[in-house]
């Protein structure tokens, strides 16, 4: 039977090396040879050996010097050494070698049975020593794990005691107890942090929804005051850019941009301004604000549909049922516009209005996957608004949509237009920044539930400020939309990392356990 243990033979005589190598091979051991003490040390440092057969009397570096180096090296000191002697002439040297730490000796004219006995005895002591050292190391690791559990909440996987818990003895039982305790505390802490985050995110969601719902009413007021959707959008984005970038600069959070991020802001500006915002300002000339608010709730369903396709969200049967219910609600919302006698083919305008939630949904997903988490939300919103201004200029020129803001009653729109634009810009500067923060903390689908609050707030503001009312069928559509959104719902956004990892990530550094917990790499020899 071939042994898995490896032996190094150090002897300056080639005939002795060959004789010993042959004997070891006959006994089933794998061996290497070294022709000098220095060569032996080099091989010990570069390879793993379980035992050394060492000649004492060698030129340049004798066996005593080799043993001295091994004794000073923590990676070599536990490798057993059997010295090779000529007995009669070297007995004093053998005694000295034993005092230096050699485990045994072997005459050069050895008997194979004696060689086997010496090797078996030394290797068994080596194996016992290795087991003892490994046991002590595992006890030390458990002690460090206990210190961590006493002072911190940590993911049990990061205690690095999974291998110890597989032991069948008392040490393994203790490791399993520590792992169980860490798991319970970590899960409880994670649930608590999730509850806090959910409450905070829900508060932000309602705040964003309330102010954005007022934005729908302000869009209607601005559209009635002046039929210049591109011009109004230009003024709004100019003000948003000024407010947001000034605030980000004041806080010292103005970001550095590379070419890829420039394209992200171009797409963001196109989706949120050219597609969504201009659409709202355009259809607001024909549709009541309450109907527009009702249509905006479909953003949540669009985000869910796209997120499911790109595997950000899981499309369960319950969520698919909610999506279908939501589609029925959107269809009824569009159909409810047929009761408006003020315009012809109002359902056509309702279909056009669907571009707004589509643009907002795509923007939400874009922010989710492309905007860095360390970028200031106000800076991001300001850069998007500045980009939108540049993109709007050709449209303003093409459609002759530019106008000067003036509080003069004779100017287009007068005071109501100026107030609507400034209030809309303030709402947009704050609301979009809050939405970006919400997307980061709770995910795209959760953030898209803002549309639910926008709809209710928009309907409420339109009733209070504009005196509008919804037809009965529209209320029924709203009920279906709410039911659908509740069924779709956001996924569970529980944190995946423990507090240590989260804290380290916030500093853009890899998370590490304290230095005293890192186990030193041990080469089994």
C-alpha cells in the first residue's frame, strides 16, 4: 500500500541518498532527496514534507545547522527529524542531535524492519501533534467567535467555524451552538432593520406621492394658462437644474462624470421629460387632472412587467393575477373618459397619456440599474434636468414654444402660469431626489408604488383645487387598479449583508473581520 506521506532525504553522499530512496520506495513512501543542508532547507520551504531523514556530518552546512534553521521557522519546527548516523563514530553527534530536537536516529547500515519501525513511530507522533495543534487552533477560533458574538451582530457564515461544527465531539457541539445563536440574532436584527427600512421607505413613498400628485394639478393649471408644453417643460427643468445642482454643490456632492454616465442622463432626460413630462403637459390641455392621475397609476404595473422580464422581480401567480387585474383597471380608466363631453374622442387622449407612466417606469428601472449608489440624488436629478434643457431647445424652436415668464397680467398665462411652473419645479426637484433615494433603499417595484399615492393625491388635489369629479366608472377602475397593485406588491427587500459588511460597503472597502479572528493559513505536513 502506497503511503500519502512524503519524506525528504538530506545526505551529501549520492550512494546513501539512492539507497535510502530505494528503501523508502519499497516500504511505500514517496520521497525527495537533497544533496546538502542548504538544498534541503530550500526544498523544505518550497514543498510539503511529513518527515526528514537528515545526515549529521555534511560539508558547508551540517545537520545541526539545518535543525537550527528548522527550529526557528514556525512552519518547519513541527516536522519530525530522524538523524542518520554511523553509530560508533557519531554517537556523540546523535546525542547532540536529539538534544537539538531530533525525534530518533537511524544507522546508515539500517535494517528495513528497523527503518519501518522508526518511520511509523515518528510519523504517528507527527500525526498526533498535528491533531493536537489543529484542536488548539479550533479552540482559539471558537474563542474568537465567542468574542465577536458578545460584541457584534454578524452573519454566522463570517464566523468561519462551519468546519468545526462538523466535528462529532464536544468542540463541534459548541461550534453548532455558536452558529445557531449567531443565526438567531442575525435574523432578528435583519428583520428589525428591514422593518425600520420599510417604515422609512413607506414614509418617503407617501411624501413623494403627495407632492407628485400636486404636480399633476399644477400641470393642468399651467397647460390651461399657456399651450406651450415644450416651453413650460424648458422653464421647469431650468429651475430644477438650478435648485438641485446648487444644493448638491453646497453639500459638496457634485459628481464626476464619465462618458457612460453622460449617456445615462441623456436617456433619463428623454424618458422623464420628453416622453413623460411633455406628454402630461400636452394631454392636460384636454383631459381633467383627475383622469391623468388615474392613468399614472399604471406605472407600477409597467415596472413590474419589465422587471419580471429582465429577472429583477419574480413573477408569481399572485403577482400575474394582480397584473391582469391592473390591465383591466387601466382599460376601464381609459373608457371612463368617454363620459367627458368637453372634448371629442377623449379615449384617444387617454391612450396618449399612457406614454407618461411608461416614461416614468423606464426611468425608474434605469435609475435602479445605472445610477451609482454613492451619487447624490439631488446631483443626479439636477444633471438630468440640465440635460433635458439641452434636449428641449430644438423642440421649443421647432414648435415656436418659447415664452418669457412674467407676472404681468398681459403676459401669456400671467401669475397663475409663473406660480404653477415654480411650484412644479420645486416639487420636481425634491420629489425626484426622494424617489431616487427610495429606489436605492427599497427597489424598483416598491418605488413604483409611488404611482398609487400619486393617483389618490392627484384626484384629491384636483377635487380640492380644481373642483373636478370622477365618474362612477372611474372610481370602479381605481378600485381595480388598487387591487392589482396590492396583488403585484413589491418583493421582500430584506438586507443580504450583516451590519459590518454594510458599514464597510458604505466606505467602498471590502468587509473584513477583526484581525484577531483571521485564521493563519496552515500547511498540513
